[in-house]
């Protein structure tokens, strides 16, 4: 990030409204599907997070997280993280997530979860390889069909990322020291043409989505977790290993 870029908590309706406007620019959804500023207010008032990345006075990215409760412990569900198109691939998303982690740990929260599209391999690389999250739950058409052009008219299938903030795996990943597991692992392949199909032949994407839905569901039922992505001879592939390793 540039020296003038900072990440901090957002405060007040004016900054929440700026998050909503940035959301419209990033996802391009119909107004009926845009999360309103009132949800940001609720998150702020109930122990969630509304975090912003600012280039000077300009909001260039944000994270919205809500509070959850599972197995006797509080966690955060990171509902949205978005970065303005002009600022992608500059470390803004990573800075938002690392700030999010430190803020949560400072309150004794040890788990953050979020969902991501398994067809978006760059997001998978960021979530699994660079942040050290794992995924062991596949959610078919979680949000239903939407008006966002990013979703290509397909079911909104998602993987659930689990970020155990103080685990050895996450500490290694955020420190750039993560290693790839080798024993008892399996893979789920994505074709090299996938990104091209998203631009020019979206009909070819649906069979890929259907196939990986079946494969992820079957491996997760056997106790495996997705722990990374890597290049393969055919394109890209997810690496899965028994989740008890963690």
C-alpha cells in the first residue's frame, strides 16, 4: 500500500454510507440486494466490525463483520470485504484482514469465518494460502440467484472459510512461513480456461461448478478440509487433507 493508506475502524453514518456506495461500485448489484447502512450500524453497535481502508480521505476498501455464537464461544462472521478496482493487487485486502485479526484477538475473539466462491481461484489463494484459513463446508446456492454481474447468473455456491486466528497454521501463513501438507492429501481440479469462460462462455462454467460441488461435498463428508490452491498441469487445483491435522 502507499504511505498515505491507513486501515482503521469506520465511525458514523457518513462513513457507513460511503461503504454502501463502494459496495455498489464493486458488486454492481440491484439496490434491493445492496446491504444498507443500517446493517453497518447494527454491526458497530453489537460488537461486530466496520473497518475501512483510506487513501487520504478516500475510502478504498472496507470490511463488514457480524457477531456469531457457536459451541459456547463468540466468533465473527466477516460478511463482506471489498476493495475499489483501482486499488486491487496493492495489499489493501490483506491489510484489512490483518487489521481485522488484530482487532478481534484484542477482544479475545479467536475465530473469524466468511464465505467465498470456489470458482474464484484468486480469492481461494488469498484465503487459504496467504491467510491460512481452511474450508470444510460447502454451501450450495447460499445467497440464491442475484443481479450482480460478478455471479454470472449461476447459483451462489460458497465455501466457508474458517480462520483460527491464533493457530500455528495462521501465524505461519500471515508471517509468510506456511508449508504445503504432503501426506494423505487429495486434489480438486479447475480448468485453465475457467477465467476465459467467465468472460466469453459462461455456459461452460456451470458444469464445472456442478462437478466441484459434488467433489467438495464428498471429500468434506469424509473429514477432509481444503487447505490451499496450487498450479497443476491442467490449470489450478485445490489441495485437501484430513481436517484433524489442524
